[in-house]
């Protein structure tokens, strides 16, 4: 990113998770390795207090927040998350296994600044169990997609995709594991690209 970037200092990334957090770790490692330059993961927020990814983030010295969604309206829950992101001057929001569709209020708070990763070649197989959906359809090629987030489930303009061949003897688990390897490369690449674009 250029010295005269539109960001006051380093770009501040907020990552939203609901579970394991391996894509969040891939992003954090890419920041540490200088692959995503002039940026930091400023906060990791989970809607599930017991998400394994929270411990991973803490272990890397990243601030974590659990903002539980259970029993709350989406708008109210999203408002609290948006407030937490704003308080921390977040420039870019990365959904990484975050299992809730965002409200329009959330989207309007960060226009074109919310990304998501999904384990299929969207628009094919949105939603849960994308790898099993690919197997059920007998598709020969699947993969992963990073896209801008809109109000639809795994919708929004596609930024980049990576293909992964589906093998004869694949199970949802073996296919998911091979797609995940690609996810961990693709997401940091796209974040670096998007931040570069924002800074121009
Ligand atoms: C990934 O496959 C991601 O594409 C999807 O949910 C999974 C999250 O895995 N949205 P992790 O929590 O990043 O390990």
C-alpha cells in the first residue's frame, strides 16, 4: 500500500467467525508474513462464544469479542457488531465461516468493504454443506469463491475463484479438506488485492 493511502495508518481488518477459524488464521498468518502488507487484524468477533477460532486469535495476540446471537433479532445483534467494528475504526470486514446473513444496516455501514469466502464455485451451491451439494450433483470441478457480501446468502459480486477437481472417491470431508487448502491461499490474496484497491 502506498504511503499516501486513504487509510490513516495501517488498514484495520475485522474478521467475523462462528467456528473453527482456519481462514481467520490464514489471514492473520498472511498479515504476519507481510503477504497482506500495511494491515493488521484488529479484532476477531464470533457470534458463538465457544468458537474454537477465538482461542486461535487470542494465541496470536489479536483482540477477540464474543457477541452472542442466540435469542436476539438480527438487526439488534448486527447493530452491536457494527458498533464494535466502528469503535475500532475497521476498514475491511472479512467473514470467515460466519454463519449468519447480514442485515442491510450492517451492509450499509461498510459498503463494498465486506468480503466472504465460500467452499464452492458460486453461484453454484450456496448455503450449508456446499461440498456435499457438489458431490450430490456429480459435479467434476468445485472450488472456492471470495465475493463481496450483499443481503443474499453467499451472493454478491464475485472477486476471485479457485477450482478444485472432484475425485471419483471423494467424500464431503476429503473434498472439503482439498478446497480448504485453496481457501487459505485465495482469501489472503484477495484481501491484499482489495486493500490495494482501496488505498489507490
Ligand atoms: C470454510 O469452508 C468457508 O469457506 C466457509 O466456512 C468454512 C469455515 O471454515 N464459509 P473455517 O472456520 O475458516 O475453518
